[in-house]
C-alpha cells in the first residue's frame, strides 16, 4: 500500500550521519583567516589540507585576494546594461537562458 512514510524516513539516516561527522571536519582556512581573524588556526588548517609545514605563501595569497576584492567597485544591473562593451553579452546570456526554460532542455 502506502510506503511514503518510509521514503520520508529514509532522509533521517544521511542527516544523522552528517550531524555525527560534522564536528570532526576542519573549518576552511579562508573562513578562519578572513572572517574569524584567527591566523594560527588558519595556518594549522592550511597545513592539514596541503600537508606541508610552511604555508606563509598561501596565507599571503588569501590576504592579497581579500585586499583586491575590497578595492573592487560593484556595478548595478542598470550600469551593466548601459555599458556598450558588455550589453550584448548579457542580452545573449539572458535570451539563451530564457530559451532553455521555454524548451525544457534543463529538465534533461
């Protein structure tokens, strides 16, 4: 007859496994360095991921990338459409994605 309750109950097993394993997974070195501002834990995480002792170059790369991202200027959609160099690229992508939605290709 109806086996829907068993189907919904099967979701519990993977979620319980994930909850048990989650505390043992290391945090992202980028998160530790940029969000938590904890350089020592970030170094330990990089050492664990990369398997080498000197990770100062990787730390500096992450910090340089963060500085570069802070210096970038955000552009609105209206400003993008007013820029002649990217207008046709954006319109091409929008029309292509609209065609995908209308023809059902994304369902495949």
